[in-house]
C-alpha cells in the first residue's frame, strides 16, 4: 500500500500524462530495487513537439501541487525528457527512442529472458 502523498503524486502524474494523450504509460515499482526513486513512470509522445508539451504540462501540474526542486533533463531536444519529482521519476520518449533504450526491460524482472533455453 502506498502512502497517501506518494499515491497522490503518482495519481497526479498519471492523470497529467493521460490528459495530454501520452501513449503506452507504464508505472514501474522500484521499491527495494534502487535508492534513487520508489517509482518510475515511462510514457511515449507522438513527436518531439508532443513530448515537449506533455513534459511542460506535467511540470506545471507538479509545481501547482507545491512540489519544489523538480529536476528536468532533455527539454531542448524533446526526444527523451526526464522529470525527477523525487520519489517518482518520469521518462517521456519519442517511440523510436523508447524502443532503443527499452527501460522497461531493464527494470521489469517479470520479462522472460529471450536468450534462455527452455
């Protein structure tokens, strides 16, 4: 069970991404796997312009909640924008860039090893 403030933060992030029609939104639970965040949210935008708009609206939403010290990387190019909201890190990609880096596979232990012999 998530603490109310963390649950509210994730809900706010997911709502913002959904409202801006981000695609393939995925939440990854990182608790116990890393110290840098409790959750990672990965989403795609249709183009550089869409990725930038989704990230900008997310930043505005987080700031309106009173979050401070939000770190952002990648806004100038908008191929991959990282928004560090403390306990939740958000990655917004163009689809080609998301496929290339494949963060979901790196963190998701439930994905079967494709090279394993059965």
